[in-house]
C-alpha cells in the first residue's frame, strides 16, 4: 500500500472485484458460479437500463434538454487546484508519518484509514466554511433542490445499472491490452487487505469508507467542486474527460485506470442528468456496495 494513494478511493471504484489473487472477472465467475449468475443478471439489467435511457432520450425532447443541469460555480479553477492539492498534500504527509511510526500491520492500516477519515471529513467541513464565506448555500452549490431525494436516488440507481455493461466491455478490452503489453494485472493493495485482514475494526472501516465516505468525499471533490469550474472554462466535453481522467489517476492503479475513467464518465452523466450531486453519490455508493458484497463473498468462501 502506497501512502500517497487515496485509501478510500482504492476500494471506492475498483471495477475488478478481486480476492487476494489477481484474477479476471471471468476467472472469478468460474471459481464461484453463483457470482457468475449474479454478474449475468446484473449485465442483463444494465442492458435494459441502457435501452430505457436511450429510448427516453430519443423520443422525448425534454430528456435531451436535461443535460446541462449542473449548477454554475462560484469559484475558479485556481481555487479548485488549491483545494485539491491541499487535500492530497495533507493525505500524503499524514500517510507517510503513520507509515514511519507504525509497521505494515492491521493496526497500521486501521490508523491510516482513520487518518484519511479525518482528512476527508476535514475537507467536507472546510468546503462548508468556504461556501459560507462565499455566501453560497449547499443547495445552490450542489443542486440539492433540483431533484427530490427519491428522484435523485432513483436516477443514481438507474445510472448504476446502466453503467454495468459499458464497464464490463471496457474492463475486458483494457485487460486484453495490458496482457498483450505484458503489464501485470494486479489487485489494488487495499482490495487484498479487504479480503485478507483479520481485524474486524479494519474490515468495518473499509466498508464504511467504500459505501459512505468515498461516495460523499469524492463526488463533492470531483463532480461537485472541480467539474463545474472546469466546465465553465473548457466546455462540457473537456471537463467531462478531464475530471474523469483525474478521478482515475488519483487512484494510482494502472490495472484499473480505464474502468475508473469509464466510471467517472457515468458519474458525470448522472450529475448532468439530475443537476443534483445526490445522484452520482448514490451511483458511487451502490457501485461500491456491489463490489464490497462480492469481496465479502470471496472472503467468506476462500
């Protein structure tokens, strides 16, 4: 585990839900046929969701006008860079300190997770203070008022299903490319820790990070804070690609870079569609919960 890596994010969007061994999804499905059935059902549901969204898009002009709902920012790119650099810098510094103070034990990992929890909660509170100074309400900054909570959660669930087939295709193609280049397909360190740790507190923290902390923190940082500022300066397409690329790079894991980029695109689409940051948060949380459930199953049956 590298201390410079976003610990919450390592588990946050790992499309390749793996055990301690680096195996492909197909190999995992062969080892656990029941997981293969679950994957197949999820893929079919995803195809249905994609068709549903495309038909609505094609038949209803109002649907095509829904994109562009992301609230206009009240901050500059320079402020985004400063905020992101501050969070990353503090995370690296505290991570290095904890790494030097403690060894590579479950206690060390728990301590690192707690450090990340403090840093990311600090970012959320700091963002709240920043908005207060700017005299901007949370509802206006992140579009909480643009969709009811049930509607935003429902859209997040719909886009989560719809993202499954593209992610499967991207993951399969990307792994083929990496294998042809001789690049090792390795599991993220934190995923291996998830499967192999014997510490219940550590396992509990990993689950909380994946399902609660990461969706809130990363969506506020990438989609809520960075994306609108970039969109206003470089346009929707440029901001979509740039934020998704940064989202993938911040996880510092080559073997999952392309799937993470594709997931980043889906998260932006969910935000644009609803105008509420709750939708990508819901998508992110559901996606992580699916991976956590898979990892827990592998852990229990390995």
